[in-house]
């Protein structure tokens, strides 16, 4: 297998045009999977891996917008989890994402793994996905023929499936900066406290209006469906209420009646359903 290290986007797109070429970011998902793949046959490993490692254009955090435009943080897809976590603006303004990054894998995984790899793997348990969904993130996709933007929920099509076209890469993620009246929360339940894949996770972004009443709530769960799961009925049930245990318990019972998780090696569907509701109750701490 060849591994190429292009130093320009032009070189990257040329390399990706080769038959059987595949993007390599931190390799923490891809290299684990490739170990299980045969060297030949129809399901063979890719002939060429094209590394993003030398492409400064795909790394880093930049603030954009201002004036009449909404302020946005543009997160380069090849930025590692550790680099994102170290960014003061991300920690201060996107705590829901920072909380998820802080719990993702272990220090070595956070040093190698990238935001783009987490999104493009499109795992139902991908820790960055629920936070990015509630933040209203957009993905920036680039290819030799230009750049296009998509809402994250239009990009994630199912387990391991995205809207990436052949020859296209995820270049960046654009996250609108929430206002000071928006409280944020992320929590993940796994089989143990550290280095655990989510059994259920919840990201929440709640806008508090006058008198502490909820002016809008965005809720997204991980590991309870093929991709990030939203529950508009529970969001609507919270509108106009305070973040009280009574209101949250009502929303939690809506969640339990609608969520349709599956049994797998990590947990039963019944346990996931219970926990998906219970995680909502934690939002009472934000009041
Ligand atoms: C021990 C261990 C623990 C882990 N724990 C967690 C965890 O707690 N939570 C969690 O969410 N994940 C976890 N993971 C999974 C993994 O570390 C993360 O999903 C990580 O973010 C993947 O990023 P990467 O850069 O390593 O991706 P890679 O492995 O390099 O790539 C993954 C896939 O995305 C594609 N890809 C990568 N970047 C791009 C791009 N910019 N454009 C187009 N395609 C791209 C690749 O072709 C490949 O198909 C764990 C993995 C291991 C090995």
C-alpha cells in the first residue's frame, strides 16, 4: 500500500483521483479497520492512502463573520481533538463540544484523531456529532471542482455513510457562535468512565429568555439510532417552561416513548431508552 503526503490542495485532489485512493487523517479509525481487511479480493484494502498531515490549510481554528454577519468558528477538518481542546475560544464559547472532546478516547487518541475523521466515520457513537448537531454546524466540502456547504444533518446519511462525493474531502466545519443566553451541556454514558464508546450521549443547547423561561431548546442524542437523533416533540414540550425537574421529566417521558434504539454488545435497547430520558433530567443543573 502506498501512503502519499501531498503538500498542497491541488496535490491532494490529484492524489485522490487515483483509483482506490482513500483519505488518511489521524488513522485512529481507519488503521484499526484496515487491519481486519484482506490484502486482495473485492473487499481489499485501498491501494493508496492520502495523508492530510502536511496540509496546513486544513488545520486550525479561525473566527469569521462579525458586523451584520453571524460570527462563526471555522474548525479545520484535520485539526486534532487535542488542538481543538486547547483553543481558548472553543472552550469558552462551545463548551458542549469541549466537553465531548475531553471525553473522547484517551490522550493518545485525542493527539492523533481529528474532527474530520470523527465526522466522516459517521459512527452512531461519534462523540462530536450530537454537539455539532445542536450547534447548527455546517460542513465545508472541497474537491478539485470547488467548495460546497451542507448542514451536518444533510451530510450524515447513516452508519458509515456520508454525502461525500468521490474525490471530495471534508475541509472544515463551520459553527455559529451561540449567544450568552444559550446554555450548553454534554454528557456521555459508557460502560466505564474512561476510554469508553458511548452507550448513550446527549448534547443540549437551551436558550433562556425572560424570567429563566426556555425560549428554544435543541437536543441531540448519540448511540440511540443510525445517526444523531433529534426529538422535536421533547424540544417543543420544553418551550416556555423553566428548566425544572417537572418540565424535564415530562420531556423525558416523550423521549422514552419515541426513541428506537437497538440491542448490541454494549447495552440493551431498554437500557438505552431509559438512559436517553434520564440524561435530560441533568439539565435541571443548568437553571
Ligand atoms: C482506542 C480508541 C478509542 C476511541 N474512542 C472514541 C471515543 O470515545 N469517541 C469517539 O467518538 N471515537 C472514538 N474512537 C474513534 C476515533 O478515534 C475517532 O472517531 C477519531 O476522531 C477519528 O479521526 P481520525 O483522524 O483518526 O480518522 P481516520 O481514522 O484517519 O479516518 C476515519 C475515516 O474518515 C475519513 N476521513 C478522515 N478525515 C477526512 C476528511 N477530512 N475528509 C474526508 N474523509 C476523511 C477516512 O478516509 C476514514 O474513512 C476511538 C478509537 C480508538 C482506536
